[in-house]
């Protein structure tokens, strides 16, 4: 099994970059779009970290972000409420990657602080259950 520590280290770094911009009260368009990009790569590394954790620790092998999120609930890493929020977050990530719309970008940016908090919860749960 692969050591989870390099995954969590990379995830922590990515999440720190997201937090740097997600809480800006009045971001410029460039800052907003950069925050959305940081959300995308933070989400990606953290779901992949969760996937590796589930495989290494729980013997659960899932291949997609939403199946990993659901498996995190089964493994006790996320509550039912956090799981629902994480599934909605995955939808935001999918839309930001595949489409661009000014109104949508403003809307997603408004949810980034909550998404960053949720990613933090998941990452902390992974780190607490090595």
C-alpha cells in the first residue's frame, strides 16, 4: 500500500492556497477566477487523498469523486450532512471545470469559503485516522 503522508502533504499545500483567496471580501475578477482554479485543484487532490486513504486503511476501492465521498461517509470520515454538502461541492467543481459563465463564477465564489471548510474537515478526518 502507498504511504498516505505525501498525499496529505500535497493536499494541505493546495488547501492553503485556496484559503488564501476564498475569504476575500471583494476579489477582483482575476482573484475570483484564481480562487475558483485553486478550488478545482484543491478538490482534486483531496478527493484523491481520500481515495488513497480509503484503499490503504479501509480496503475500499472507489474511482470517482462522488463514489469516494459516499465511501467516506461509510468509513466514518464524513457525517450524512457533510456528505451531502460534499456531493454538492463536487457538482460545483464539475461545473467550474466544464463551463464558464460570469454569473456562475460569482455564485461559486460565494460558496468557496464553505467548500474550503468542508475540505478541511475531510482532510483532518483522514489525518486523524492513519
